C-alpha cells in the first residue's frame, strides 16, 4: 500500500511524529475551527473537544494507521477504518471535507515539527494521509449506497411518539418518521445520530444506540443525562431531557454502526456497563425473535439496581432465551444481593462455553477489564468485539 520510499521515511520519522501527535492534533483543531467555526458549532461534538477526547482519538487513529502500514504493509486495519467510516456516515461526512482536514492537519504538522518536515518527510506523510482518507471515503460511499442515499444525505425529520423515564438519569424516546414512511431497517447494535438546536443556535449532534427490536414499527433510543451543568459534554442530553416531549420533531440520521450481532450459532457473551446496555438489548431482541438456542451469557455492571437503565427488559429478554444466564454486578447493591455479584464485574466464576463470541459495550476501563478476563478464560481475541460511545480512545491509549 505505502510506497517503498515512503515506508522507509515513515518508519524513520514515526517516533518523532508519534511523540508530537498530541500537539499536532491540538493545533490542527485550533486551525480548523478558526477557519471553519461552523464545523465546531454544527458538526463536531463540543463536549469531546472540551474534554480533549476527540484530539486523543484523532492522534491515536493516525498513529495506529501509520504503524500498521509500516509493520503490516500487505494488509489494512479494516476494523479501525470501518468503525471510523460508520461514525462519519452517521454524521453525513463527504469527500470534500477530507481536503479541508488535509490543509489544516499538514499546516499543524509543519508548525509543530518545523525543519524536521523536509520535502521527503512531507511527501511520505501526505501519502499516509491520503491512503487513510481515500480508504475512508470509499467505505463511506459504500455505506451511503447501501442505505440508498446520496453521500451525506442522511438526515430526516422524526416525530416523538412517547418518552419514558427509565431511571433518574435515563429517558427513552420512541420515534417515527414524520413523513409517514416506514422506519429505515437497522441491525442490532447500530446507532443513529440525533441533531438538536441549542439555545446559542448551535446544531449539536450525538449518537444513540437503537434499543428496540429491528422489526418494530417505531424506533427507540435511550439517553443518559450528563449532570455537569457547566460542561458542553452534557448539553445535548440536558436538552433532550428537559425539552423533548411527545409530538416534538427531531432530526435523526439513518442507522449506522459496525458492532452488529453476527448470529452464527456460536455461544455468546453480551457484556455491558452503565448505558452501554442499550445496544445489548437490541441484540437480545434479535436473539429472542430468531429463537436462538445456543448458550447466551448476559453480563452487566452498574452503580445500583435503581440506576440500571432498562433493567426489567434486560432480565425479561434473557429469560425468554432457552439457554441464557444473566449476571448483574452492582457497586451499591440492594439488600440480599449475592456477595460475589457486588462491586465490579468479575467473570472468574462465570462459566463460558467453548467457542464463545463476546460483544462488549460500556466505559473503556470496563471493556479493557472484561476483555482481559475473557482472554484469560481462553476466548479468542478475534471473537471479542466492542463498541465505544464517543471517540475511540482504545486506540489513543494503546
């Protein structure tokens, strides 16, 4: 993929670029938003920008892609690219936007690295960028075509049919297309982007997993409220919790997402923590509808039973499968909770059938811990799949 000359240059300069990639990403976003403030207002997540999460994710993805090109020249990191492409498609990203990113990213590289950016170094890293960008553009065009939409044309008006308060901090919204057409099909584990207009005129976007059965007439998604009132991280969840009511209109994208349940008949482990249970419930809905008969182990960790969103549905769906067990851990359990199910998720006494395929969703520390436990139990790394809500910091943190 990468030319021989560029491979040698990238390999030689990767340590220096990798050491400075955080500064490069920080300067890139400052340059980008100075030139295009509308992107921060109406496309990029202001919460992730404020927390630095998006900068970390960008740095991690570039470093991971370049490292892969050097160490595995005959392959491509398709899992990483697919995850990014699905996120981009749900936002309506199009090919011309990669030119804008290129302009400001390479200006940041030149400014941070200075004289180290010789013409040869610039040409090599330009090749890296366009290999990654063109791969993403091709994947995104394919995703748009699969949905039968023009590139970037993913937004539609929906009407809120109902809302329910699942916990003190989680509300579930059921929606239907405002024009009366059937809801687009989705696969369990996929999400939609939701765009809202905030008080300052910004049109901010967040992604939420679809929670209902794929064949249902309505679509549903659950929103956990972020209660840091002074932070942009919670501005969309606060808006939805305080303002969105039955009969209101909402801009919602067609569904995307690469963490989808592949029911091959293998035993399954579906593990979640916190609001990460939402894609897992859609997966359970599918398994029930298809009368899945292989063993299913359902695992969830939460602060308390009262804070466990959609807990009743979680239990009920597991109970409908002929060979399923549910194990819930709570940091603050109710009286009578078994001692071995108090605290953090611990799979040491949870039996797993040979050949288990695992699907994980929740905070990054939870998924790292569970993945490590699964590997120790003999689950193949290739059979462990995960979904990160927000920027994928797994790459950034190594």
